[in-house]
């Protein structure tokens, strides 16, 4: 499965498990770049409004998988 498909499956699972009304969720960027480690913070309502489109970090948007080498370096997720 390509990275964006796996991340979409994981985000859908996070929505199901942690998407209680009013809570925010840290989701994985579904841009298709296997090296991307950006997170997208959304409420459950915002998540639902964006589906079925991919959830992508606002700084780089959706890029074709073969163009992923043109993305800027992904920021690491800071330790919790």
C-alpha cells in the first residue's frame, strides 16, 4: 500500500477512536511523500468536512507521488 493510503487508513482509525465532539486530533499528512512526517491538527467536524479528499499539511498541499522529491524538507514531529 502506498504511504498516503496507509496514512489515510490510520487517520480514519484515529477519527473513529479519538474523534469525540469538540476534541482535536493530530493526524498524519496524506501527501504521498514517504519521507513526510508532518502532522495536521483538526477537530472531528473539520476532518469529516474534508473527507473523502486527502488530509494534507497546509504548507505543501497534495503533490503527485512521483513529484515528492520536490517537496521541501518535512519538519520532524516534536517530542511530546
